[in-house]
């Protein structure tokens, strides 16, 4: 765990300490704190040059991955303990604690990534404007499929690049480390460019079809914590189900584009299911807000309540996707 993660979690905890028992009394938390201080001392000595910064980035990357696995487990615990109010309360507090740490870990990972880029002197070219729609559904759908498939392939390549960073660090291969780091930034930049394109293509397809998004997120029912937890779990399952349906729709769209079939109905279903998943994601945000209030955490940390919040703004380094936090770049901003 990174020292910065702990500091952010400490501020998060300090602001609510009047509402519940402090985590500092938790032996597991005390052990984490001791580990953090020990790691931070070593990290401060190691952050000189590319090798130290790359090691810090890989550590943050691995820390985030571990936290996301832990969050998945805590969601399962919420489902298993739904009949035990005391356990559900504890599970919910732990769930939000680790979500806060995951958001802090993402921020730290982005900071470390930028520092590696500075060490390399890597100058990124300006992002090219996404090609605008043609007004022809078949062409805009074909552009979307091509850009989306390229984006997925580049996702896989970025994972391989990070593995290359880890291997070069393990072997103390500075030349290999620099090569892997440059490949990572180049592939990551190309991936962002593809994402901008397929997002533009989606907008073009909506215009081509005259697609009008309707509906609004439904607030959770009034009730105690157990009611809100169950609603969150139900909405999460529905959100995942819509995600699978969108995947099927996309495959149907790909087949129609390749086969020259009529696209109107297929593209309409695709856009409709994406919008349904987006609305369900907004409902998840409302469920989370209700759960936070039920356990005395208030409605702070608003950024974690809005799906896709980490992909907003001008910082194109914010490109991670994780269903563990109810948000993906594929559905963020979908309307």
C-alpha cells in the first residue's frame, strides 16, 4: 500500500470519526499503517530516476488491482450477510473504505505514470480530432466497430507493456525498461485516440438514427440499510446483465456491417441497451449514496457516486476501466 493512499484514507476517515468508531482501533488497519510507513521510507529513497519511478508506478498498478479484487469479495460478502444486520453494517463500511482507497490508488497511479513520462522526456503529440460522422449509418457503424476493436486490442497490448516494465525492473535492465516504458506510452496514447473515435462514432450513429434517449434513474426505496444493500446488489446484477447484452448487440452490429445487412433495428437495439445500462449505472450511484448515509458516512466523496466520473475533463490519462467500481469507459457518458 502506498503512503499517499493511506493519507487520503486518513483524511476520509478523519472527517467522519465523530459518526463511527475509528479504524485506528482495528488491528488490521494498524498493521497496514506500519507497513505503509516502512514502505514510504524505502520508496522515497527509490524515487530517483526512471527505475525508481517505474517501480512506483508498477506498485501502484498492482495495489489498485488487489483493491479491486478485494472490493469484489466485499460485494459478495454483502450478498452472503444480507440477513445479518450487524454484519451487513460492517461489510458496508469496509466496502466503502476500500472503494475510497481504490480511488486514491488510481490517483497515485496517474501521478506515478506522469513522473515516468517526465523521466523519459516523452513528448506526446496533440490528440488528433476524431473524424466526424458521414451521415450514413452503415459507414458510421463500420467506423465505430473498427475503432472499438482496435481499442480493445490496444488494451491488451498495454497490459503486455506493463508486464514488460515489470520484467525489466526484475532484471535491472535499464535499456529494456526505457524501451518498455516508451512502448507503454505510445500504445496508451493510441488507445486513447481510438476511444475518442468510437465515442464520436456513437454520437454520429445516434444522429443517423434520430435516437432519443428517454427515461431517468429511479431512486432507491425508503428503508433501512438491508433494503438499500439488496437494491444495490439487484441493480449491480442488472447493470452487469445489460453489459453482456450490449456485447451481444455489438457482435450483431459487427456482423451486420460485414454482411451488408440492414442496420437500423440492430443499431437501435445496441444504442437502447447502452442507454439502459447507463441509467442503471446512475441508479447504482443513488444506491451507494443511500448506503453511505445508512452507515453514517454522509454523502461526501461525490465523485465515486457518478459512473464515469474519472473519465470526465481534459486529462486524457484518466483511461482506466473497472466494473468493480461500477464504471467503464464504454458506458461513461452514454445517453
